C-alpha cells in the first residue's frame, strides 16, 4: 500500500511537471510568435508608408511641373485651350495661375 501511494505521488509529480513544461513551452512559443508577427507587421507598415510617401511626393512634383509649364505658356500668350490640352489642368486651375 505504501509503495502504491509512492508510485501514485510519483506519477502525479511527473504528469504535473509535464503539464507545466507544456504550458511554459506554449507561453514561450506564443511570445516568440507575437514578437515575430509584430516585427513583420512593422516592416510591412514601414514599406507601405515609404511607398505612399514617394507616390505623394511624385504627385506633388508633377502637379508643380504642370503649373510651371502653364506659366510659361501663359507668358507666350498661348490660349487657355492649348494650356489645358498640354498640361491637363482645368480652366479654373489655369485662371488661378499668376505670371
């Protein structure tokens, strides 16, 4: 009877240790997975932000260039229709340009 109780206690301790090790392993795995996920998310977010910034900068640069071309065309007394055709600007946008 004494030996049986010792064996039961031992089995209980082994099972407890096994469950504890599994729980610790899961916790470590979860923490590592979240860390990697956050790193990838940050990288992806930064890449998107950079791409968006570049696109916005190019868009602004192209808009400025259109205005500069329209200014030069106004100085050369080109018609609003010609300026619209070559720059893609609207009549309202062209009317706002000062030379």
